[in-house]
C-alpha cells in the first residue's frame, strides 16, 4: 500500500461560509502521523480572535437557519453525506495518517459516519415532529437551541463530529466545530465537505487550535447555546468549573473511561476471548468504550486467561497502511509515556504481569507503538484499582468466585461506559445478573465496543452526564415549546369565584394614564 505523504494545503478556519487565514496567529497545531513521525501533514495556525468571529457568524446564521424548512435542512445534510461517499477512500487514508489506526479500520469509520447520517435522516427526523392534540388547539414543537459548539476527540475524528454536526443542523442549530489538536487535517476536510453543502453563511463554522487555548475560549463564550464535548473526565471537570455560573447551558459530556467485560463459567470461551481481545486492543485501546477490565469467574479463569494471553501475543502490531496490521500506534509520545507509567504503578503495587507491554519498534517506521499489556489485579488485598481509566492497549483482569461477586465488583467501577456479559444465553441466571448490573449499555456475548445509534444508551458513573449520544441528540439539541390557542369569545359566566367580574361597568381610564402636558 502506497500513501501520499505530501503536506496538506492549510486552508485556515472556516467562518461565515469561507475559509479564512487568521490575521494574528497565536500558535500552531502540528499534524503528525503517529505511525511514522517523519510524515508531517502540516502546521495549522490558530487564533483566539477566530472564536469570536466564528461565534458571531454562527449567531447571525442562526437567525436564518432556524426558519429553513426541515426538508431543506435535510437536503443540505444529505449533500454532506453524498460528499463523504464520493471521497470515502481519501478520507480513510487521511484518518490513518492522522490517527495511526489501520486503513481497514479507517474505512470502517467512514462507512459508520455515512451510516450515522443515514440513520438521522431515516429514523431521527420523526423525533422532531410536533405533537398536536386534536381535541383543542394545542401543540408542542421542537425548536433549535441556537449556536452549538462541537469539541471532538482524536479517536473518532470523523464519526463523532459527523453525527453531532448533522444532528445540530437538522434540528435547526448552527455550529462552531473544533477538531482535536491531533487531527487538524480531518477537521479541515470536514469543513471542505460542509463547504459543498450550499449552507447559508454562518450555519457551519470551524476553528483549529488546542483545547487549552481555543477550546477554553469557546466553551465560555456568552453566545453559546449548547455544548457537545467528547474527551477526558479531567477536561470535562475543567469545563464544568469554567461554566459554573451558566448552569443553564445544555452540555453533553462523553468521557468514556472504558468498558468492562464479565466472563462466567458457562461462557463460550472462544467467543469471549475473541470479543475481549478485540474490545481491549482495537484502535490501540483508545476508544471511549474499549474493554479496560475483564472480571472472570474462578471455574473458567485459568483456561480463559491462558488463551487470552496467547492470542494477544499473536496480534500484529504495525504501520496503519500495512494490510495485516491489527494494532497501530497510540496518538502521541506523551500518551505512550502514560501507558508505561500506568503499567509500572500496577507492578509496584503488587499486581502480576500476565503479558508484558512496553514500547515496540516497527521496521521502517518510527512511531508511537506500544505492545498490548495484561495485568492480574489482586483486588481482594484492598487495591482493586477501580478509579482509573487504563490507558491505551492495557487490560486488567480480576478473578472472582461467582457471578454475584462479579456484579458487586463491577458496580463499584468509577467508569462504566459499557458492559459485556459472556454466559450461556439460556442460563436461568441471565436475567438476574443483567438486572443487577449498573450500566447504561449491556452487550450479552458481544464486546464492549458494539453499539447502536438507534438506541438511547449512556455511560454511567463518570463516563457521561447521562445524556444519550445517538440519534436522540436531535431532541437534546432542541427545546420543546407548547402552544395553546383560545379562539372562543370571552364569557363572563366562566369567570372563577372571587373575581366579581359581573359587578357593573368598568370606567374608561385611558385618558388618566396620559400626562396633562406633552
């Protein structure tokens, strides 16, 4: 597989319907291929003044866009979907260059983004239909919130912003989009696709920059009407502190923290090993719902772990454009350092290494490669490690005596983005186990990374703030407004007791309210 290593044309920010280069540059974000650091996509300038300009443009665009009929808004979003389809392979290659994920996985993300738009258009629009009461003139309509900020992550730099931007536009909002500092090229290409949609000026805008600079300014902007944030819990808490005096600001937090798998004695060992393996190490373990922990009952523990460790050791670690790569690099050298430090801390705390991780070299490519690591947590000794998000391709395993102990341990996890339960689907205990698990997304005999955008699901604990992130975003990005209309003439006989409405004529007071002299 050959790839285009040329630097991208830096188009600048997209504000008011045009790409513009900041007059005053406050800094740069550098697009680097994490699978090959010699492949530099470019230096993308950013400016804090662009935030004010983008928000102003979005505010003006909102006055127009909210009046556009739903069919026309849907047609504009459909044009974006068509552009994604035409440039599918180009987008996939750019995703691999900027994130390091294997090309086959990048292609899947592009397809998933296209499908997400299809779902919004096919199944989502019904969520915005007004509710009309036939027996009287009463109705409820969903109205747009206004200007929506979308702050996107690096692990799904196309799928997540595509879903959120499309939902915002369909529900009548305008958008200011900030891509991750690690994926400026993907953000720019989304802007290029939106530029093809013939939107009114200001309806879609995007600004480049770091989270600490541009992102911080964006989330506290007084013109903001709703915020969609995907990223770490620490950043979410910083946003909450910064917006403390705006409790009315509707905000979606997607903080991930990873999912957990539970494997019971009667599970299909091949299926459970495969699903846990893929869930833990696909995308180098950087998905918000990657499998970070697996809790295994004693009867199957030894056989499960032996096979899991053996299969994990056979995973192909390599460059994203190589055909047989399963596990690419992590996103940065700083993140690779976090993976190493986390592993050392587990070992120092007395948790045995079942599969050593560590840095990995890939022939011909100097990138941020890490081998998968598996640790057995000695949780019964008082160090259960239930609060942390295991970074990158790190999996922690727990041995328990029975399913009730597994459920008890699971429900103490601080992050519960999603949960997998592996057991005999005909087990008489399945319903009881499932009912006791405190999770917003339960996959039986499927990995934690499986999800349906059609279904409302939320991560529990610190994984989210309880707002569904699928097509239900259309409702979150709208406000219901009820309208009651009375057309009958006023009947004094219907006045309530105590108003004394029928006691004589009302005096004409219109003249007494005017000043004697002008």
